[in-house]
C-alpha cells in the first residue's frame, strides 16, 4: 500500500511529459519541477472538485427552501473550506519562498565561473574575462558592431585585452556560473527553459543570476521580454560541455583571439 | 442594519425641467449629445461592441499568422514581424480598455446603476456625457495610429520603455506610440470623470430605505471599481505624462545614462533614470485595472445566481466584504508582474505573499456562488447559464494565479503562453461571459424586448467549448516554453527553433478553436439583430427579479414617484416548495402574510 502510493507520487512528480515540460539540465531544476508539478496536480484536482460541486449543485434538485442560511451552514460551507484553502496555499507558498530564497537571496560562490551577458536588439553576446579574471571597461560611445566591437570594450583598459566575446554561451557541466546581465538599448529577457531560469536584462543595471548546469547538451537561450520587431528571433545556443571539453574550447578561443 | 437616514428625493422641479428640455431638442441632439444616462450607457455599449469586433478580428489575424506564417493577407501582402506586434498591441489595448473597462463599468453602470439605487439620473449628467465623448475620441485616436507612417506601436499594451520612449527603437515607436499615449491619456481622463460621477451617485442619490447593507452586490462592485479607477488611472496619467516628457522634452525619467538604441546614443547627461520606474507606475495601475474589468462581472454573477436559484445570495455580508477586500488588496500586489524584472528578491517574496492573500477573498466568492446554487432547482435561462460559465472560467483561470504568484515558478513561467492562458480565462473570457450574462438579463430594460433563449443557449454552449478549447491548451504550450509576443514560431535558427517547433501541433489546434469561438459569436449578433428587428416585447419584470431596476416607476418613460426600499435584494417567501419573490420595493404591510419568509436579517 505504502509502496504503491510512493510509486504513484513519484510517477506524478516525474510527469514532465504529460505537462510538456522540456528536459531539465540544471541543479536546482529538480526541486523546481517537483514543486511546479505538485502545484499543477493540486490545481487540476481543485478545478475538478469545484466543477463537480457546480454540476452536482445544479443537477441534483432539492428543495429551494433548503438553501437558506444559518450560522452553522455558513461556517460549514464557507469558512471551513476557506480555512483549508488558506492552509494549503500557505504551505505551497512557504515551500516556494524557500526555493526562491535558495536561488536568489544569496549570490554565487566565489569559485563560480564569471560570464557577462549583454542583450541588444536583437542578439545576445557573452563575454568571458580571460586570464586576468577581470572584465575590461565598456563605453557606450565606443559601440561599433561593424568594426567587431559590439559591446564597446575600451581598448585603453588593459583588462579588456584578453576578454573573449562569443555569440554562444558555453559552460562546463557541474560548475556554478555567475552571469552578470546587461542590456544596451531596451529591456530584454534572458531565459533558458531547460535551465529553469529567467531574468530580465535592464539598461542601466547589472543584474546577477547564478545556476549550475548539470547535463551536457545544446539548449535554447530565448528573449522573453518584448524588445522590438526582431524579438522572436533574438536567441542563442547554450552549449553545456564536460569540464575537459570546456577547458579545451576556452583554450582554443583564447589562442584565436576575440571573434 | 438600522435604517439609514432619509437620503434624497428628486424635486419635482428638476423633473419638470428635464421634460421641457427633452421636448425642445432635435433627434440627433437627443441621441448623440444627450446627457441622459441611459442613452450614454447605450453609446458605451455600441462603442464596446465595435471595439470587441475589431479586437477579435485582430486576434484571429494573429493566430493565422502564428500558425500559417507564409499566408499573405489580401490587400496587405506578407505579415511582417512589426505587423504582428502592432496587432498584439492594438488587440490588447482595445480589449482591455475599450471593451472590458467601458462596457461593464460605464455601459451597464449607466444603464442600470441609477435605477438599482432608486435614482432617476446620475449625479453629474454633463460630466457623464463629456466623459463618454472623451473616451470615444480616445478610440478614434488609437485606431488612427494604423494610418500614420510607421504604423501602430509595437510595444504591447504595457509599453515598457526604453522601447516605448525612443523613436529609433522600431517602426510604430514614432508617431504611432505618440497617438497611443494620447489615446490612453484621454481614456484615463474620461474614466476618472465617469468614476467620480458613479461614486458620487451612489453616495448621494440612493432612495429612501436603500441602506448600504441593502445595496445589490452589483452596486458594491461598481463603486469598488470606481474607487480603484480613480486611484489607478490618475497614477497612469502621471506615468504617461513622464513618458511623454522623455520622448519630447529630453527628460530621462525612464532612461539610464548611456542608453544606445539602434546606433543612437542618448545624450549622456547627469540624468540617470530607470525603466523600472515605469514598471512600478504602470503595474500600480495595471493590476487594479484587471479588477476594474472583472469586479462588475463578479457582482452581476452573484445577483443572477441568486435570482434564478430563488435564494438569498449565500453569505451576503461576506460577499460585500470580499468585494472591498479584493479591491483593497488589489492595490498591494503590482510587484507580481516584476518578479524577474530586476527587483530586490526580498520584494519578490513580499509581493508573492500579498498576491496569495488575494486568493482567499476570491475563493470565498466561489464558495458563496456554489452554496447559492447548491441543489436549488434553478431555472436555466441564458443569463443564468452565462453566469455559471463565469464561475467556471473564474475557477479554471483563477487557480493558475497562485502558481504564477510563486516567484520561483514565475521564473519559469513569466511571459510564456501559460500567462496568456491565465489572463484570457480569468479576465478576458470571464469578463466577456459577464457581459453576455448582463446583456441577456437586462436586454428587456435596454430594448423592451427579450433575446431569443434558444439561440442564446447555442451561443452559450459554443462559447464555453470555444473558450476552453482555445485557452486551455495555451497552458501546455507555455509549459513547453513558448514565449508570448513572438511573431513567428517557424524558421527560427538554433536550439530555439526546435523548442518552438515542438509547440506547433497544439498551436494549430488553438487557432482552429479560436475561429470556432469567434464564429459562435455570429449566433449572438444574429440574435441581437433579429431581436431588435422583430423580437417579442418583454413583460415588465420577466425574470421576477427583486432589485429596483425592474421597478415599474423607474422605467424610461415613467415619471412616477421614487420607490422606497424595505429589504435586501434576493428575498423570497417559500410555500409548498415554491418561492415567491419579495422585491425590494414592496411594502411589507401590503404582503399577504406568508407562513415563512426569509426577511431582512442583520447577520449572515
Ligand atoms: C477570440 C478570442 C481571443 C483570442 C484568440 C486572443 C488571442 C490573443 C493572442 C494570440 C495574444 C498575443 C499573445 C502574445 O503573442 O503575446 C493576445 C494578447 C492579449 N489579449 Fe487576447 N485573444 C482573445 C480575446 C481577448 C479578450 C476578450 C481580451 C479582453 C481582455 C483579450 C486581452 C488580451 C490582452 C490584454 C493581451 C496582451 C496584449 C499585449 O501583450 O500587449 N484578448 N490575445
Ligand atoms: Cu526580445
Ligand atoms: Cu496583477
């Protein structure tokens, strides 16, 4: 009995296909999915229950008079279910707040890989700080995509010399990444469904977002904040590699210089 | 509740002068430049009907383009991405402002509210007329944006800057968005005026005996929405003004230093604004706005369920409280639109708690509705069916709200079609069902005729199936990752192309369903025209209702004495399993003594 219940629960919690969730390739995604599926089943159940009551209420006729209220009826039909509802949603919120705190209240570990993400109409650029582990200064006036400087990296700042700019985000599996999100022109939305993350990039602000990819593969990076006519095609690939493949990629790119 | 002091009776003098005035004016003046609240209410309904027709056609064009992008429109050529975004923007603006804000609040508010409180007119007839014409002008200005160079704006109904602040950000972001700003500013002014008018009308013009506790729930909904309107639209107006300054007077309320849009660097000065200011101001307006759109439907649903179940609305006092509570909490939740916008994460937690809190009064309403109809042998009129549909849509659409209110889940679902599904069910479809319910129920008062019930039932069944078939699957494409505001789902490069392509089969089904849903509305149009042309005359109180709008002396042509109110609405005397209505205006002294009545009681 207990076992079958366990089986049923784990089947429901793994029912990503029924709900059409894409695969999850991140460390925090498992808990997020579990909580999301729990919520989805609960609201499906509540919706079904409410509709059953609605249909039963109109289909099974009784005396009209019977509907008049008394205090006990009001408590039974209104306040008790309401109390149950309040408890249920408090519980769900509490769980959700803890997951939110876990992923957002604190920043990344100091050992996390640093990558800067810049959104502009209609492309994402990814910058790695290079050997010196420091990003070079950027200057809006120096923006010149035609001359190969889409981010406006200031050549006068030596930190920028070894910065590596890429049009795809390449990450090692199993290591936390600390993204700093920026936008040059309008608000963009940085979203990776398979990593279960989303965060807007806002002009004038640098916003940090951290997560740990776990599963090697190629995933979609979308823009999820309306940014103009090319919004639908503002995307890039996230390639998650094994640690050694990543080292290799970084090495090749660094020796080749910026592209 | 104790008797409230005698409120106010209209003097014979005002009446006589309004009769004189009516006699002198020409028919055009009489119908168009009228200050008569009923005529103004009808004008609002025509305006909303025109807007909903245009808005629906635009939504079908969007769906067509999403699923069959290579189709070329007749007289237009291929649909460009900016065309799609212009369609979204005008669709959303029309539907939200010109349909769901005008029709329930100002349309039926004018037609029904005064008589429901036993008044013969609104408090400020001239302001009432002016606000209608301001809103009509707003509609013309909005639609004219299609015809200017660059076309309509492409920044959606939320118009986030810098996209909306900088002309170089895209086609439609020049003159197009200036017209949008002007239109919404006019709309905000018109709505504020009309809300002040409604609020004063309810406070000052209730007839004798119409205490606060005896007000129908529709009136409670209207005044709550009015209070929200005054607050929300004035903040919106200020926000629009600041955006106008950023666009034309080189200020930077919403623009940071060093913003480069499309190669143009904004003159860097010492002024460092932030787009987040707009998000705060806009959603401080935007969230109350969705309650303005839905509260009247909630009030009406309560009254109609009571009327056709022949019962007092269950927990009437609690219903009043939850209406006010929803209005109040509605002001405190705007941050739930900004969980991933760059707020402090602690703010996310705070806004998620206030948002979950609002689910409690909403759930209380659903419980009351279920208890009101529970095994009551209701009569299945079309108005009742649409109210049941409202309850159903409110439940299905509402339950996904608490999911979106959890920031950790919103970080996956924000701006996906899951959100589009949520707000179309709870706001768009429930709101439209409320409007249909109102139309079938009050049509005898609008046109002295009754809409055809058989056609009405077909209309109801088609609309309910169509609404669910269209909007339920959107939850799944959203969970699969489909973002909103995407002009195209095919021929997208990279891994994103695969992700989006996986949603195509469901998306085709959604488009077919949307056409079915829209097609069903032709049944309603046919019913409307047939009835207006040669429908049967209605009897004075065809639904055996208990509220004052059905009082014979308050009809359009009758100038009898104002009524006096003796009890709460939806009171019935029960005898041998039958329920006899006790209208609010019947003097208890004139009632044959019934063995058991459920009279006016103080507690619920
Ligand atoms: C036939 C029925 C309808 C269909 C098929 C439909 C379809 C759509 C679609 C496809 C979008 C664009 C989603 C996106 O790309 O972001 C949209 C947006 C929207 N719709 Fe509807 N819709 C319908 C009725 C309504 C109604 C009655 C309302 C009334 C409130 C409404 C309010 C909105 C709003 C506010 C937006 C957002 C616009 C924006 O993002 O600027 N819709 N609808
Ligand atoms: Cu975008
Ligand atoms: Cu909201």
